[in-house]
């Protein structure tokens, strides 16, 4: 159980005259201010969402449904309505409030307020992001071959998402549900990472969190699924899936694919190990027609391959993933991520001076799991020892 600290818990929140209407005594009950976040009453949010009308529904997740609304001061909002009022949901609700209030970043969704934990419903009020999700644009309801989200925008999405995750990790916070449905886009295709409903804060004295498995199929760290251990490298794995989605325009799970390739991560690993990049990439992005795009997409796929390593210790930390993406975007060679020889694994990679994207993995020995890259990332990938148990 995470014990959240209340700041000035005895302070009472009073609605401003300009945003309050005559209400019943139950609606006018006094509420605490949680972490200096304004408290909304349920009646105002019911009004804002047209009583949570189905036509206002924006999305549905593991912990709640999100509705579009317009509150009394004119702001457009997204209201997250948690499914149940049980102990687990209340704890999750308060955890999300604490995290979103403490963390401020241009690529994280902003929290406007919430209802009191004593109100009849647990509701979170976020800024409304108008342009849908990355999933919508690359393989969902907004995807269209004639208006494919161009590679330049996808590269920007990758960098901004990595920036947000690197910020979270530097703040000792793990997202726990990184996926394209949780990456929102504004009208300029700027990234807003959303849904901290599965987040947990790292205690200061341990390097992992043991709990029941949660997350989304196709994105869940396989090591976490086996061991019930969560570290920042679980987010790195999930982000690797996001990178593959960006280069392929394929969903994370597709039951129409071959059985051992239903998960996009497995599909990508197979194609990258065999250097069959053309069978992985979305042909509408210029992979075949533009040599610069070809190079960048190949480099991003190779970086994703590292993020998808089965052994979490061989995955790069998010800050290094971010720097690699920036280097790729600047048309610089990826920083010799494969420039070493691992004799035990039989990996033979070219030196930086002879870097050849098309030949990068030709000499890689195929294994039952992705090839280990411990010499590059094992020494710097973990800031603290892993505690088993």
C-alpha cells in the first residue's frame, strides 16, 4: 500500500462565485484540497458531460471511461470516471492525483482537478487533447493510406514520448501502461502522455515493485509477467513496441498474423534478426523511395530491437534511448549501439567507421530469444541493483 501525504488536509475548498450554481446540501458539503488540486463536485461534472452521455465518450481503459465535457468556466475537459468504488480503485485514484500534481512537463497531460474521495463518484478532470491518440492515427479510426501520418511527425512523436518517459524515470516514477492509446496528440501533433492509472512510485530503498501483473497485452514486459517485478526497464520494453508501431503502422496485437507473430514484438524481432526490414516497415512512409527515411526507420527499428530484449538488464535506459532518437533525427549515425563483439553470443557487428544499416544484423547469430547486448547497456542500464523476491 502506498501512503500518500496530505498537504494542509484541514484546509477547506470553497467554490468561486463565478463557477458555482445553487446546489443541494449534499453537493455543498465541504471538501479537502488534495495536493493543491481544485476539487470538483459530481453535479458540475455531470452537467459538463451531459450526464456522462455515450456520445461524449472518448475512450475506455482498464480502470475507467473518459468523457468529453465543458465545465462552467468554459474549459474543455476530459473526465475520467472510475468503474468501481472499491478500495483498490480509491487507492489508484489518489495515486494518480498525487503523481499528476507533482509531475509537470509539456509532454504530460495536465490535471485540472478531481472529486473528493468522499464524493459519490471518483472522477479526474484533465485537459482535453483534441487530436486523438497515436493509435488512432497509425492503425485506428483516423488512419488512411492517402493521408498517412508522415515519417517526420512519427519521429517527433517518438522523441517527445521518450522525453516524457525519461522525465518520469528521472522522477522515480514508472508509467506501467505505455502504449499508443495512451499517447495523445494536440492539433500540432505534439505529444501528451496520458493515463497514469497504473503508475507506482518507487520506494527509496528498493529497485523494483512486486505486485499483480497489470498493463495491456502486447506491451507488457515478458520478464515482469513472469516474475511480477516492475522497473523502469518495463517501460522501455513497452516503448520498444511503440517504436515498432511507428515504423510499421501495425497494431501491437493482431490475431490475423501467424501464431508466433500475433504479438508485434515477436513479429519485429523475427524480421529484424533476419534483416528483413522491408517486411516490417509501412511502405507508405517512404522506406523504399527515400534513402534518408530508409536510414532513419532502420535505425529506429534497431533501437526498438534493443528495447525489446528479454533480459531487462540488456535494455538501454530511457535517457539513452532518447539521446539515440535525437541522433537519428539529426541524421547522425546511431551511437555505435552495436559496435562491439560479444564472443559468447557470437555477435559480430560492424565498427562505427564501417556502419552499414542494411548489413547491421547479417552476422548476428540467431537465438531463441533476442540477442544479448550486455556489453553496451548492461553496465549503464541500471542505477541500482535488482532485488529479487
